[in-house]
C-alpha cells in the first residue's frame, strides 16, 4: 500500500526538502502551509491556518494520511505565548485528522533549543554539557518544543500511533522566504561582498570562531525523518540529527570565502553582526539582482540576519551526539562544507545569487 504523507510546513526549509525526498521515494505527499507551494511536481498543496482550530478542519476533510511530519512554528513575543500558540497548532492539526483512520506515525521536528533553552534564555543554563544527548532532561523553564512534544505524546497515547522527535542543529538547505536560513543568508552576504569589494567579515563570537560545532543538511534530516517513520527501531524515540562531522568556523569561513572567490577577513576586533553589516543592503541587493537578472530583488525574502547572528554569536560551544541514531540503524552522513557548496550551486542554478 502506498504511504501517504502530510507534510506540515511544506514551504519551509525542512518541509520542502522532506516533500521532495518523499516524492522521489514514491510517497503520495500533501503539503500544508498558510501559502502552500505549487511548483513541486506531484505535491498536493493544502492551505490552512493551524492557529484556527475550526478553520483547519475544512481543508483536511477527506484526508487520511498514514504519516504526519510536523515542521512549522510561529514566533510569538514571549516564550509563554510560544508554548500556547505552537502547542495549540499541533493539537489543532491532530484533532482535525480522522480518528480510527490510517494514521501510523507522527514525526515532530524541533531543534537544539531543546537543550539550549528558548530565545528568552538561550544558552544561559548553568549545566549545559556538550555533546548534547537525547537522554538529557528537559530544562526547568518554558520551552515551546516541550509543549509541542507533549501534544504529540498525548495524542499518541490516546490514538495509538507511533511518534518520533527530531532535533537538528542549524539547518543548511534550499528554501526562500524562510525565517531561519543561514545558508542562503551567507550566500547573499558573500555575493554582496564580492560585488562591492567589502571585506568578508565573520559576524559571530570568538567562541564560535575557535570552538567546535556542527550543522544539519536539510536533505539528511529528510532522510532521517523517512527512516524513523518506517523503522521499528525508531518508534517512540527522540533523535538528534547532524551531519556527522565537526568543524571550527575559523576553517569553514575560509572555505566559504574560497568558494566565492573572496579573501576571508581576520577575526574582527569588535563584534560585526550581520544585522549591522547588512542594515543598508536592500538597495545594494536590488541593484545586484537587476544587474544579474536574479529572481528575487527583495533581500528581506532571502536573508535572516537575526537568526544567523544568534547562531554564530553564541557564547558556548555546541556539539551534538549522534550515537543513539547510529545504534538504531541510521548511518547516513553529510560533509558540511559540501552541503554549503551544493546549496550555493543550487542557488546559482535557480538565479537566486549571481553565478
């Protein structure tokens, strides 16, 4: 029997890469978003607002998926509101699906803020020990990831489907208009530096520059999501997911510079966040887009400087353990420098950045 997936958040960096992967593997795929994409062949788009408990029911009428992949959230002014709104979104979605239907498995994508804490208290815990492992207890603070998990756990206990939780680090992947997209942000920044002759300055902290870290290719995350949804070893488990290599930004920054034909600047004497460096770049990017015939002249649709600054400005080393996933049978690996380069190649081919 053909598996039927409902990918919630199908326009995002996770959802779009997952939908593409599942379609390639022969799944029937429905993609749900507020403004769903229609340019992925085979994807069946669904438009819905998950904050509307009643309104979400009509778009899902007649839909009976075997697997649900939940990869979306809405940022709120406080973490208490994040918990209320994002927990309700999971609950509203699951309650709108038919009871006694085909649903076998629900996968939820969260992230390393499970260990680091939410934006309000990010990285401020006293007992943050890396590498992060799935066996670590929850932090004693509000965290909307916990609220989302609890909704999945409660629905699973009531309805009998299995679940998996997936915790990526910073994700590299092709997606436009995404609020958290370091790869595209750095590609635009490097392109501006090359076009204008500005120095290619690392925007983060000395800890990130010198310390070890890791990242997650969205395509690798998609493969783990599919594996966990179909493997008995992965049922009712939480898994970290990173590429499997570690690096220091001191090295990676030089590799990114080399790709774009730039000389990497020395580590700055004063902090140089991208929100400051790129504050006046809207007109600069519009001119570059016009010069090279690029598809998106609006820099705000491409760049998430605040998120890139948050990740690269962290005052602590962040490394993730993958032992649990490996022992359960997921052995895939991705070199992070190649993940960046393949993303940049794709952005060039799509005329998002200059060739």
